[in-house]
């Protein structure tokens, strides 16, 4: 049987594995940070009707500039952040991953460097690899925060063309303060003209306001967001960026023609029209996250600060063994490779009850030394 390495693939791809979390048929799945609440029946009916309206025109290409959707997103951003944003500053694509990929295609590439703060969202490094961009990992401190002194030294030495900041951070959970982002932005610009990208995929779940207003008068700052998490529309695959209009012009140089289907654009508009209904689930998930944190702490675990719809907890001597033990109790969570830590998404109250029951059982099954809180 022919293997990938038998093909003339790029050297950077040899021996690599594709991105993805285990897809297992278990009672409780809390490993991929999905919104656990299905779309309400009234919204499903509205979407079905809209698809029927659009279907008759599927012989034609979609709006390649997604003008209506950009305007809808701009209205939503203005309303939710309190900061006026016009459609020229917004660009949507197939999930925030494609948005970030387009940014790498426009501003990265062979001979260019991108810097991120690990542990963080692993797709950033993979997109760098796939675009031929050199990835530079700047390690976070013991509390998974960004040390500004070491970050400043790395920026001055490495002079990256792109800097990635995830807030709230995935998988660790905490948001990055606005003042930290501003200091990193200023430090990055001293080295060379550098694009600073703030990935706010979980921004709606944070107590910290969105960093979208910081984009004003900062042409090298980009904030990316998604409809996959707070909107509960992971299957829709719509993400977007907010930036200077020149950045939107730049990513349009590299985007594929007609990259967002007519159906995708139409369904995203319906979701935006029902944003109040969909975003009401955010506070429910925040309350459940607080409950999960409280009960995990009562069990004896150390739980890292979280502004996201998930929690990272531990410590474990053997994370793989602990992950398997949770799975043996019917609960699938995530091992992101952070030493001594596992991550669990926030689910419905019933799902969280099952997770906490499994966490108690695993605590009892594990030696005392392995589970001494930090």
C-alpha cells in the first residue's frame, strides 16, 4: 500500500499527522468545545425556509465578496461591542481557521516568520507550516500567562512578520488583558512592520470586553472571531476578521473565488437575525463553567483560570492514563499535550454532572501524590 511518504509531498509534511480530536461514540463528549445546545426549532424552520429561497439560484455563483453578510456581521459587532464597525472592516470565511490561513497566505510564507505563545491553539503552528511560514514558539509562564519581558526579547530578536495571540487562550482558558496586547503590538512594530492577530474564538464567554475597539488606528492589528462557539453554529463554518480595510483588501488577494457558498451566507444571515436567542446560551454556559470549576476544586483538582467555555485541570502524573480513565467512565475530554493537564468543554448540566462524577472516580483511582493540587 502506498504511504504518504512514498509520494512527492513537501518535506515539511513528511511524518506529520493531520489535525483532529478523537471521534468516539461515547455517552458524554466534551473534547472539542462545541456549544452543547442544538439550534431551537423556530430557527431551524427559518433556516429551512431561507435555504428554499436560495436553492432556486444555485445555478449561479455566490456573492464572492459576501457584501450582505459583511454588513450583517458589522451590525452585530457594533451592537455587541459598542464600537462602530463598518462592513469594509469585516471579512468572513469558512471558519476562523480559514480567516487565519488567509492572513498567513497574505503576510507569511517562505522566508517569513510567525510567533505565538504556547501552549495555545495548535492550528496556528500548523497553518504556519502549511503556508511555508517559520513558526517561533514563545513559551508562556508557569501560570500560562504571557511574560512581557521575555516576549519583548523574542520579538526584538526574531523580528516576526506575524504574531498570534489567543484570547481567551485555548487550551488554558484565560483571556489576555488589553494592556498586554497593546504592549505586544507596540513591541512587534519596533522590530519591523508586523501583523498582530488576536484570535477571539471564545471572546463572547469572557468577562473581558472584546479587543475589537483596539483595531481603530492600528492598521497592523487584526481580531478574528467565529460563529462556531457562542452562536452554536459549528457546522455552519463561518468565521470573520475585523481589521483596517487595507487588511481586508490584502486577504482578498489570496482568497479562493466564491469561497463562501450561497447557502452558507444565507444561513449565517438567519443566525445573525436570531442572535439574541442564540447568545442567550452563553450565560448558561458561563454559569455551568463556574459550577464545574467550583466542584472540581472541591474534589481536589487545580483548575486554571478560564474565561472560555472549557476548563483545564490537573495535575496528573500521566495525562494519557488519566484521559483513558475518564474515557473508561464514558466521558471523552481532551489531552492537548500540556504536561499534567487535561481540558474539558462545558456541556449541558446533565453532561457536566456525568463529567464531575467521572472526575471524582478518577481522583479516587489515582494515587494521592499524582493529584496534589499546585
